[in-house]
C-alpha cells in the first residue's frame, strides 16, 4: 500500500459545498482506501492506496463526490513521495521559520503557458515572491498573505490547470501524517 494525499478544492468554505470530515472519511473508505485521516475540514485527506496512479485516484474521488453530494469538487492527489519532493524543493527556506508566510499552490499539471506569471513584475510586489517549480507554485509573503498584492495577482493568472493552495503548516502536517502511516 502506498500513501497518498488528496487535496480537495473549495469545500466547507463560507458555508458552501459542505462536506463534513466524518463524511470525507466514509467516502474514502467506501472507495477502498484504508488508514484514512482527515486534516482540518477543508479537504486534506491522507490515505493508503494499493498503488493506483494519483490522477486516476483523483478522478474516482471527483466522480464519487459528484454522485454522492451533487456538486463538483476538483481533486488533486499526490503520493507521499511527491509531497516530500514538494517540501524538499521549497525555494524559500527562510520562510520555514514563519510558516504562515509561505503557501504552495498545487497544480494538476505543469502549466504549458507560463506567460501570465512571466508578465508579473516581481519588483513591483517586493518583498513578496513566487516560484513555479514543476506542478507547484510557491508563494512567499513575509508580511502576510491577506494584504499581498502578489497573492492576488498570482491567483488571477490563468494557467489552464486546476489549482488549490495550502499554507506551509498544512503541507508539512500532511507529509508528517503520510509518514506516520508508513
């Protein structure tokens, strides 16, 4: 069994797309996943899988959510090793001391058109910075993400892929949960 992490986009936010934690656990168990752990209620699920490719797992989860709950939820799945590589590839190691300042946007695929990001004048948004590394977009906002103009600009960039963001605390907790189940 391999460990995988599902990242559900946009559930339990502002009272929309309600999907309680207990129901998340039950849905994953009904799909044959074992050792299911839900972190927070915003769609972070760690589970054991017999080795199904992550993209196939994501499609199965999306279909089941649509069937059972009646609404669409984009789902991204990473293996434990992919998540560990994301943590290791952090281009902003200085941010680890203040993890709330660092966010990772997980992408369904590496974008083929990065022009929207390349068009951003990074000097205009200093001290905030971003880096695209494969299928992850790292965003470091030393003064917080709430007032970051760069965070807003990056979120408007149309990359043609599904995306969902997590703060660094959540990313590292998900990796710890995936490691605990090994």
